[in-house]
C-alpha cells in the first residue's frame, strides 16, 4: 500500500489563482518531500520539510506539515501556465522513498 | 537536466524479448534507485543500491527483473522474457545517503518501455 496519498487527484485553476494540494501518510517520518513531474518527463524535487518543521517556503511554494495529523499541504501562489504538472508527495519511512499517486494540476491561461 | 541520464529514452520490444536499460547517476551520489511508473500513478519503488550493494528489492520485482551496479557508478536494469504488463516508464534516481543534510532524489528522464 502507498505511504502517501494526495488530494485532490486533479485540480484545474485559472492562471494567477492559488493551488493547494494535500498529502496524507501513514507511518512516522523524518521528512516529507514534494516533487513535480511535467508530462512524460522525470520528477523534479521541489522542497523537503523535516519532521520538526511546521512550515517552509521556497519562492511561490509554501509547504506545511502536521505530524499529529500525518498530513502535509503544498500551496502554489500566483499560479502560471508553466505550473501545469503532476505533483507528488514522498516519504522515506525506511530509506525506501514511497510516492503517492499524485495531484494533476492544470493551470488555464 | 538534473545530471542523471538514462538510455535508451524509448524502447519498443516484442513480448518474450529481453531488454536492458542503463542509468548514469550524479557522480558523487552513492545511492541509486529504480522506479516503475504507469500512467496516472506515482513512481513505484523497485530496488536501490548504496554504492555497489543492492540493499532492497521490492516484491514487485519478479525473478525476470535484475539490476546491477557493478562499480558503484552506473546501473543496469534487465527485464527478461518481457510481458505486456511490463510496459511502463522506468525511472532512475540518485541521491546522497540518508542522514545527509539533504536527501532529495535527482531523477533521470526515464526510459519508456512498450511491449507489443
């Protein structure tokens, strides 16, 4: 079974709007990572948040982590058409990185 | 370009044939991972190496699959007697070992396998 589950499965927004994706996981973690994948390409690492951190920012990205609820969220502000991609959360409960099924984001120009 | 390369990028093969994929990681990375990804799903872990040692192998990996990293640098993934269900994107990633300050994985572009 997958360690992480993203929600929603698909999200469609207008350019300039904010996009929020959520991730829930099952076991305790040391850190949680978010990755982006453009269609037909490899994954690109976006941000890593450690278990003792509650919030982290990187450019237009904001990630939160709630270890009591075993959940994380990724917020993309002021979205652009180039943000259209699939977004995955990933955890490594035992050195083996486990990915969720992803959220497919479409940003409409 | 993340610095991880995979070859070939696309492979079409007939059922029953053997195929081999190659991954060249970032040179200073001692960990190398193989994943399989089907349409609409996240990458599924197959196996990983620390240097030349294969540390874990998923139950998804049948006896038809074998991976090597002979000198702790590049790695190969071989699939014997391919089946149509093997059609997928095969992704390779490299990273520094766990416990280092950053543990992010750098992914290659993938090899798309189509079994006809």
